[in-house]
């Protein structure tokens, strides 16, 4: 029942803005012309493809983000069980986090956390 | 058929269609869009099975991190955003026959399995309790070693990513 | 149960009895009510934005020694309505060569990613959308969908600036998601549940008292996730053209605007739920409506604080923004989780909440002092080269790389 509500609410959350945009589309005037619908780059003609190549840095940050995301997904069940854990179980998670913290410090020392 | 089964079939059909579109669309960005739809379909299937944890983890990790990472990786490559070459070569029917045969064999084998006829046992109440999972993760008799190994694996991935990145920087200069 | 105790459930039960008396099957009636409830909550969430826009313009106006909107209606209350009617009748300009599907999907996803969070927030002890057992992770998943909206806007609009802006925004959003999720571990640890209702119910002592430093980190990351000043380099009006939403016009642009305001308020709402005890307060259990009032007061206190920050703190540079996240907030949040887990586990056998409170407060204070010392040292190390005589830079033609890399 709860998941049914979540599903319905997600549909509602997507439907409402879509409906508003569609309704405004009927109300609004439509007078496109060549200059109006050209790409806005401060009045200068676009040079070449607009889907340009990006540098590797975005990918590196994306990868570090992914690694931490997976780590945190594993830590959430541990956090839920925290009140039932022995001290040993807690130290196991401490070790888990410290290994990844070492990875972060390694990335830091290697200079990959600098945004150039 | 119950409403749930109809719903499941619809979700499965959408997921499969999206998965086929991922490999058959010509624009690489549209492939990413279809991939996200396919991953979301899997998340909905998890929710239908009442395994909420896996449903949200599917969205958080696969859509929230891996899909974005794939789009970043696409933007990293040289710009071939529209594939104009032919999508099939002359030998396309050989894998098609092989895959169809494999599918038929799998259906044949699995339909004789007794598990298909039995009614699924109701899950115990504690199954939805995530703390059981958490306790098992740090239990020495259960998954404590895989838990720590996962950490080391993630560390290896991090170091590998940084190694690749620093190599690239060297080439640029 | 009377009307004034719990109006929402009262009306719900009354409607159900009406539907059943009309001959509708009870199951169907329940589903009709469920859809109706979801629709009403969604519409209220979006209509609430109209008020938020007025409120924020008023505060920012006062902070900048202006009056803010004051012409249309009492205290300018109807100004957002006038703006809304204007934006409804504005033309959509779709740029040439836009990828239509992601271009049109982007504003919808941006709003949906924020509005979805409202489905799991406990507004009072009996007023909530759904109390799912993985509510905290659901909030993170909803945030991921909002990020996708920004990415789609960037590569759907066939514009280099839009693409560049979208990539920078997504890099910021995914970076700040890490410390945000790490700090969310702490309420989960204390309450032993991922359900938001349980987290609120277990806060007999507000978690902001037990974990002040993580609460501060959570607030900072929430401001960054919304993309507000001082983290508004996503759409820094005075520096770059507009960021990812440059090619949008009319209500499609308005939807990004709505998403930002709604997200800013939702961030305050989440802070109140996770760290300020949600709807808890005197007599909130008996009178759910009172709990709703408490939640709204707490949320507005946090929201007002974030608007004050928006009005006073100057914008960060992109490298500073990344440094704050990866070199300060992420390691600090990880260490805070470890310290909190160990200290709380050590003092737990004593069994006294006062001892736990004092021990955790001391631990937080120690960590805060150590962090401030680190920041002071690194700032000193960075200042030193400034006073040393610098070598004269001579312009020298460098071989251009064949592949032009923007950014």
C-alpha cells in the first residue's frame, strides 16, 4: 500500500509540472523566426558542434562519487543495526571507513582533488 | 491474473523495450536516456517485489551515479554522437539463431524445475527489517570478511581511477 | 477523533464512508482516496511555492535596504500571482537543433525530483504521505532524479554554454551529495531506522544537540544542493550567461525556478525533520494539527536562516567550492560518523541520556576545534607565498594543444 502511494505520488509529481507546461503552451503566443530560435551564444554564431568534448576531470569526480555512493549504501544497513551492535561490530565499520578515508587522502596527495 | 501481475508484465515489457532501444538507437545520448528508463524499470520491479531497499539502491547507485558517470564518459570521447554506419553485418542471423536456441533451451530446462509450480512462501516479518542485514554484515560468521573486502575493492577502484587520471595528465603536457 | 484533532484523517474517513455508501467497493474507495490525497499534496506543494517567492523577495528586499514587493495587494502579497499569470502567457522559444525529448523532460524532472520528497515527509504524527521503511534512501534517490533533469537540460538544448553549465552543476551536486549522505547516517544510527516517521518519534532529544557538527555539515550541503548563494555558481548571474537553463523560456524556465524555491524549502523541512525533532513538541501527540504547526515553525526558522545566508555571504569560486567539499566536509563528515559511533557506543552501557549528551557534545567540540586549527594552518600556509617576492611572468607563446578542451 505504501509503495502504491509512492508510485502514485511520483506520477503526480511528474504530471503536475507537465500539465502546467502544456497548459501554458496553449495560452502562449507562437511566433518563431530564424533569429529568435537560434542558439543563444551572446550574439555570436555557433562554431562547430555544440556537443563538445570535456576533460577527464569530470569523469574522475564522477568515479570518486560512485565509489563513495556504493560505500554509503553498504553503511546504511550497518547504521540501522547500530543500536544492536557490539563494540566489535562498530570497530569493523570503523575499519571499513578508514580504508576508504585512506583512499580519499591518497587522491588528495596525488592532487586529483584540485579543480583546474 | 491479478492486477499486480498485469502491472508486472507492463513494467517488464517497458524495461525490455528500453533495453533493446539502448543497443539499437543511433544517437548515443538517446541510448543513455533509454538506459536510464531500463534501470528505472528494474527499480520498479524491485518495488513490486516489496524489496524497498533494493529499489531505492537501484535508483541511487545506478541512475544517480552510474548513469551520470556514463554520460560523463561519453562526453570524454571524441565526438561521434551520431552513428551513420550500418547497424547489422551479413552474419547477423547466426547469433540470432544461437540466442533463440539458448532461450528455448533455458525455457525448456527451467519449466521442468519444481520451483515454478510451488507457491512462494510468505516472507517472514523480519525480512523487511534492514537491521538483520546490517547485523549480518558485521557478523564474523556471516559476511564480515566480504564486507571488509568490499572496502578494499572500492579502495582499489579509487586508486585505479587516480592512476588513469594522472597518466592522462602526463600525456596532455 | 474530532475534526480539530486531526482534520486530514477525519475528512479522509468521512469521504470513505460517503464513497462506500454510494456503493463503491471499500478497496476501490481506498485507492480513490489515495490518488486524491497524492494529488492534493502535490498541488499544495506547488502552490506553496507562490507564497515562498513572496516571502523570500520580502526578506531579501529588507536585507538590501529595499521594501520588496509592496504594490499589488496588502504587503505585495499578490505580486507572485501577477508574475505567475505573466509567465503563463509567455512564448516558448525552442532553439534550433534541440533534442526535443530531453529538452522537454528536463523541467518536469527537476520539479518532480524535489516534489517527490514531500511524499515521505511526516508532517504530523498522523499526517504523512507514506511511511516507507527506506525513506532516507528514497530522499537521496529523488535528489538523483533532479540531477538527471539538469543533465538533460544541458545536452538537450544544443548550446555549448548550457552543456558546460550543466556539467559544472552536476559536478557540484554529486560532490555535495557525499557529505550529505554521510551525515544522514547519524540520525539513522541513533534511531535505528530509515523511516522518517520513526526518526522523528525517536527524537526525545533533538539530534542537533547530540550531533551539532554533522547538523551544520548537513545544512551547508543542503544549501549547496539547492544551488543557492554562496554556492550559486550554477547560475551566477553576474559571471556566466545563465548556466544549464539558458535556452529555456516561458514556463519551462519557470519550472526550474519553481524547483529551486521548492527545493530550498524542502531542504529546511528535511533539516527540521532530521535534526530538530520534526513535529515533536508539547501535546503534539494528542493534537496532530499542533505538530504540523511546530514543524512549520521549525522549518521557517531554518528557511529564514538560509535566506539570511543567501543575502549576506559572497559567492565561492568553483575551485574553492570543490575544495570545501572534498578537502573539508567529506573527511570531516566521515570522521564525525566514526567519532559519534565510537563515543556513543562507549557511553551507552552507562544508560544515562545526560552522560551521552555531554560526551557527544564534548566530542563534537573537540573535533570542531581540531578542524578550525587545520583550516587556520592551511590558510597560513597559503598566505605565505603571497608576501614572498614573485618571479616576473613573461609572455611566451605556447604550442596549442590540437584538441581544444573547454573549462
